[in-house]
């Protein structure tokens, strides 16, 4: 850390955006900076921004990869709207991200990459440092590539390996700029490359070279961000996919069941499969199927056999799983379906975030086929709602769809590791041997839950399948009146879940002019916009929904207390339309964004101020 501590200025929060070509290591660079800041006790939120085009040509705008981190000494709920510091490793990165840097911000570029050839690849008609105009920025033209080569010329490394280290130079510069220690990253390098000592040495050398270059050029001023005041406990930085995986593991432990995942890899959900496949030590069984349909069908088989069964996917995969979801519904088996939403339709924007699968989750099946739909709100929140999805699935004998999205899946934040002893038990309805006169569809309670008989249990022989069942006995039935009875029973069972979920909670004013409404992964942006408007003296409330089907009991009572109901979501208005369908006596306004990007705080505030200040 810098010796000039008397010159260090304290800041409350900072937003940094690392950007470069897909091969420049910007995701790792951003992750290492985030992890170091988390270990120092800062509150933080991150936003990895992957290229939508899988193999875009190197040096083009389509191939730019970004990672934004917002860290501070107070509450941080979003990755920030605009960056205080932009690191751009080539002209394409600068061109793609210039709109996301604050006026007066610092831009660090690898000046070695600003060549005529790279200008052409980036689609710049002129040298971009002249074309774009940088009088309003602190531009640092760092020879990152050449200094990386110079610092490693004594090592026996090929050119490709040397250039792979240049992201450490940029990281070292930003570490000096914000008074971050190098030791956590050095330890990471030692662990990751323990079998390749020369790579450890090379990256350490370049990291220090970047750090001392920033210190000596006298064009940067060091800043510091103090730790945040957070509740005591053991924390780690976690992304949404990892949190989802761990929530499922915790639920299996609390339910006393083995966890089985049958899945097919798909962006951006694949990491859940990867994470669970590492947990054989905790009894987790994973199966990577040949396609989406096989994945869910193996999970249904595992559920029939008495396991906590899960399948994971994204929008296109959920479409393929639709018929099998109907099978799980008519068999009334517990099943968790995790849908990490992305931009569509078709392949769409596979690495970009969206909330456009809500209607598919609610209604995207043939016949009357109700199930429970939940949505997580933040990366760490994915743990809570993965656990909750499993609890509802097991206790109510139903499939549950858990909606996350690309923003939550890849974003990260500090997460307080829970005490498993303090987490609730999950009660299953497994029928024990010796139960007399077992009937597959006999309802055990007013919640319409049926008993879960495990195949092979003596005396509990029964038949399940995709044909309509006779009430109570489960025998195949073509009786018209019975089909209506079973249709009502399946719908009632899902509606009864409302008795085991919390009421919707409103922040701010409990009645009045405006209620801001959101659901799922938009929470951080909506909450921050709400909080800032409250500080500015505006009167409004904020309600964010995690339980979508069924909606909380007090939803209508809450909504009717406000003159304006303002629904904000990353689609064309699916939740707004769902609320209109359920509450036809109320009127809903909406604000929608479908750009593969999260909301910005500024745009949300602007829209709400229009409503609040209209004459």
C-alpha cells in the first residue's frame, strides 16, 4: 500500500469498470478487485458484462467484455449507473464504454493497443483519442503492453503467456489508486497456479509493476474507501449461481433428502450445474443430460424415487422442458426448476439480462397446469429463494419455478454465511411403511397435499403417470366430472401455498400518492432510486415481489392504498399485466426497459418524479 497516506483522500463509494477484449482477462481482473474489497470489509455489488456474440472478432466492439464493481463504506445495492474509473485495454473497449464514464472521471487506456489496425477493427474512422474528445476526463495513457513485456523479459516465457499477464498491470494500477493491498491477489495466484511457479512469478511481477507505475507517474491521486458498517458474522463474496446451488444443498440437508440435479448446460445457468457437481462430498448427485428434456425427465424420476430433485435452465430450455413440467404437475411430485432468465427470443442475447420469462413461467404449459413461481432479488438472495423453492416443493408436493436472471447469476456481493442450526426444518410428506390403505391422491390436509410414497416401500405399491387420475385412488380416469374435480384440486393446492408465505412488505409511506412496484432482480436499482427520492423529500412507498404465484395474501389490500401504482420491469410489462389480470379494479402504470441491461437509478428517478410532480 502507498506510503503517502497523508495524501490519500477518503471517498464514500466508487464505481470502476474494467473493459477489454474477451481474451484480456477483464472478468478475472474485476473479480480479484471485488474480492480484495470484500475482504477489506467494503459493501459492494458487481456486474459482469459478457459479449453477446460468442466468437466476435478480436478487437471489435462486439467482442468487448466488461466488469463493473461498485464498492463503498455504506449501503451498496447496485453496480452503479456510471463509472468513476474506466480501464480500457483497446480502442473497441473505449468506444463501447465511453458512455458509461462520469464527466471528470479517470480513463486508463493501454496506449500500446491504440494503433491504426485496432482503430479499424473498432470501427473508428479517426484516431479515437482525438475523435471522442477527452477534455472532461483525466486520461491516463499507460503503455501497459510494452511495460508488461519489459518487466518479464528476464523470464523464459513465450509472447502469448507474457501478454496474458497484462491485466495484472492494469489491476496493480487500480490497486494503488484506491489503496488496496496486493497480498490477497498474490495468494490467489499462488493457489491457482501452484503447479506452474513461473506463471505465479510472472503475474506477481506485472502486478507490482502496475502498482509502482501508478505511484510514480504523478498523474493519479490515491483514494481510499473505508470498510462498511455491517452486522457481525462470517462473510464471503458470492454470485447468484453459486448462492442458488448452496441454497439447494442447504434445503436438502434440512429436508433430510439427497439432492439430485438433472440438467443440460445453457448460458447463463451452467455454473449451477458446475458448482453442484463439485459437492459429491455433501451427497449431491448431478447428471449432465444430452438435452433439456432428458435433464428434467431424470429429475422427475429422482423425485419419484424420493430425492430433492432440481433441474436448471434458461428461457429456451424452459420452453423445451414444458411438457415434462406438466407431467410433474399431474403426478404432483416435488421439483425445483431454476430459470436463469436471459434476453430472447430464440438465442437472443444469451449473455444479457432480462425478465421476459414471467408469463412463460406462469402460463407456458398446455392445459390447466398451475405451479408455484418465485423470484430472487439479489445475488446473495438467490440462496434464500433456492432454499424457499425447495421448501415449498417438498412441503406442498408441487413443482416450483425459481426465476433468477443473468444480472443476478453473474453479479456478486458480500454474503453473510448463515448458521445451519438457525435455518428452518423442511418437513416432507413421505409415507412410512405400514401405513394402511394408502391412496396416492388422498389429501392429507386443507392445503391439499398428497402423501409421497417411495417406490419399493412394502405395502405402498401405486401407479403414477401422465394420464388424468381418479380423485383419491389415482386410477386412470376419463370421467368428465372427475377431470374438473382434479383440475380444481390442483389449482386449489397451489393457491393454498399463500398460507405459508409472508405478506408483502411496503417500505416508506404506507399509503398515498405513489407505490413503486418491482419483482425479482430489479430490486437493488428500484430500492436505490426509492431511497434517494425519499432523501430528497418525496412521498412514496416501495413494494418488491418475490412470491409471484400465488401472490401474498395482502397484495390487493396494499395496492389499493395508493393513487398511482408504478410497475418497473425489464420486459414489455408482464408483471403489470399479471397484476391487471388479478386486480381488475386497479389501474397500473408501467416503465419498461428491454436492452439486455439493468435499469439506471437516474432513469427510474426521472420517471417517478414526473408522476409525483404532475399537476
